[in-house]
């Protein structure tokens, strides 16, 4: 996971991958990593998807660890679900909608009512 973290840091620093800016902060989030689990967060763009797919392919070649894309899902906020499906299919991912639960924490839900 450290190698994947370094690759994502490089991509973000060079402007190749665009994460999401945390409101009222200078903090940018591009991924959440926990043991063997990863959640990638970024602006919805074809370029971001291509770069992420390339990083994951390089990760596989270098470390021999392959992402199980059939268990992976693509979520998008504010994009056409048909477009999401078009871009998820070549990667081999399924699509899903928010809210979701990640490591027991609700993501994308209205936190006021939880």
C-alpha cells in the first residue's frame, strides 16, 4: 500500500490526478487506504479515470498485486449514470450509487440524520 500511496502522491503533485478539495480547508483528498482496502476520490473526468487505471496497472506490474475489479465499484456524484457505466465497463468495475458504507462508516449520506 505504501507503493500505491507514493504513486498517488506523485500523480497528485504533478497534476495528473485531481482529488477533491475539503470545504473550508486547503486539504485535498485523493484516496483513503486501509490495510488491503482502497477508496479513490477524485474529480469526475475521463483523464482522472485513465490515470487511475494506469497507476493500478503499474502497481500490479511492480508489486504483483492485482486489483480485483470484479469486486470494485465506481461511484459518481453529479454525473450521468450512463456515462459512469460507460467508463466503468472497460476497467471491469460495477457501478453503484451513494450512500454507501465504507469500513462501517456511512459515506454520502446526510450525516445530520445518522
